[in-house]
C-alpha cells in the first residue's frame, strides 16, 4: 500500500489570511487617515486621540459584522447546495452517478475509468464526492463566519492601535509626520508578511499596500486641512 505524501499548501491559509490581512490593512489605513484628517484640521491633541479611539472601536465592530454577514451568506449558500445534493442522491442515485462520471471524463479520464472512480468514491462518501468535485466545497475552503469575523475584528484593532499609539506619544506639532511615516512603514511590513505567507512576490505586495495607503492618507489629510480652514 503506498504511503501518503504530506505537503503543506498555501491555499489552506486563504480564508484566515484574507480576513487578517484585510482587517490589519484597513485598521492602519482608516485609523491613520482619520487621525491625519483630524490633525490637519488643527484639532487639539485630545480631540485627535478621541477620534482615533472611536475609529478603532467602530471600525473593529464594522469589520466583524460585515465579515460575519458576508461569510455567513456564503455558508448559507453552501448548505443549501449540499441539502439539494443530498436530496438528489436519495431520489436519483443513477443520475448523480452519471453526473460525477461526466465530470471525471471532462477532466481527462476515459469513460470506463471515470465510471469506476465515480462508483468507488460514491460508495465511500457520495455526498463528499459531489460536494468536492461538483460544487467545489471542501473542508479547508468552506465558509467559517465566526472565525472570519473574529479574525477581521482582531486584526483591525491591532492595525488601528499602531497609528493610535504613535499619535498618543507624539507631540501635537509632529503628529502628522510621525503618524504618516509609521503607518506607511507598518503597511510596508504588512504587505511583505502577507506576500511571504501567500507565496507572492514581496516587492509587489509592499508597493501595492503602501501606494494605496499613502493615497488614502493624503486625500484625507487634504480634506481635513480644507475643512479646518473653512471652519
């Protein structure tokens, strides 16, 4: 009997990695942008910090709620598809067997072998075979709403805490420069870590994250300066 060859694949990380990177990136960019916008409007140091804390709390809750609803919708769709597949297996096993056979033929097996594979897989786990090969639902890739919500909220809070801590420690006169510089450095590090974990090119990940972060902060600071001048 052949031994099983174990490999670690990065696709297993997609679910939690996407939520964690999105949350941390959003936490840094949105909170830093908020701080810069308020600071550019000549707000007091305490006003800047209050805005930052409020942004952290609101952003973390928003990320958690949004991620939970989004991923739960995916989970509901997966459940509905599995329930339908289960009913079809109970009422028309032959048609489902032919359907699975056709899938394997389409992937390159000859008809006889495809039929044999379909028969054996359905004898072992009919619903699992159809979930994986017909619906594309696997254990590693299935939707996990609570996990995604918690990862998004926690990562947002961690990301938001970085510019907020800098704003709390920096002199009021230097808040703009220090928050912007530290946030861009944090974004660059986050981009590198995410690219490394996902197997992508590190320089591309760093440039992409820092460019859009810098653009968001620059626009928000500009708006804050205009509003501060007008008010």
